C-alpha cells in the first residue's frame, strides 16, 4: 500500500480492563496489558459477570470483558477471533473519514495494521451504558455502551521509519439478544469542535 492506514482499533487494542481508576498510560505492542476504566451506570453485577465459552471461543458478558477479550486476540493476532467480536455490519472510522465496514473489510484492515508493528498507548477514560429494553424479569437488555478515551500510537511508516500520532476515541458496543457484547463502531477520530487530531491528516 502507498500509505499505512492509521485507523486504530482503540477499544480493541490489546486492553485488559480491571476495576479501579486509571493508574497511568497503557503501552501496547500487539500484546495484552493491564489497564483501568471509569464506568457509568454499570452495576457491580455487570462488571463482575464471568465471561463464557460458546462453541470454541470466549464471549464477553460486559463491555469491559469485550475489551479484554479483543486485547487477548490482538496479542495472538487471531484475526478470526477479532472478527467474531464485531457485528456483521460493524464499522471502523478511517483517518480520512472513510468507513471500513463489515467483516471482510475489517479483516483486511487488521491484517494490514499488524504489519506496521504498532505500539499503542491507550487511556480509556469512561464507559457509559444506555438504552435497551426492560424485560418482564426486570433486567434491561439490548443496551449500547460508549467507550471514550485518548491514545498515542507509534508504528512503521511505508519508508520503514517510525511515526507517532495522538488523538481521542469514542467507540460503540452493543449487547446482543443472548447477553453477549459486540463492537458496532470503532472511532479513533471523533470530532470535538476544535482542530483535527494529529493523526487525521495521515
């Protein structure tokens, strides 16, 4: 490719979430690293619900687990496992504003991204759950969650040199009918009313 896509699967970038406040930046080089997040409207039961194995793969029962599992699969460069954590019409916002949409395009993105030897520092700041429908049993299902934070990235440029970028992210994940969570949108370039992030012009 003539230029490396600097789209970042931020929430998916090898983050392992734990309870508590953020202790500092999280350094990632396609491997799993401990991090923390602040969560709004998420109950302790939501946070502590154990993940499950369905078929041969682990599934996420909370947004935090979705980040953790995706991080583990990025560490393993398990592209099939990464795709399994996205809804069929999920999207990634690219650096130029274009949209990488659906499993086929997301798969191609991850294969390309891994070739750039990425080292990512991610600071997830807040996860907010909302929406959904309350069932007769009193439980709310079909919720969405916005995961927000900031990051810096170092990766190989096409000429072999290292490039560094910074920015903010706002990702969307959704609870499925079976109670598991999947990615809907991965957006490392949300507008904030000010100058575009440093990575947006690359």
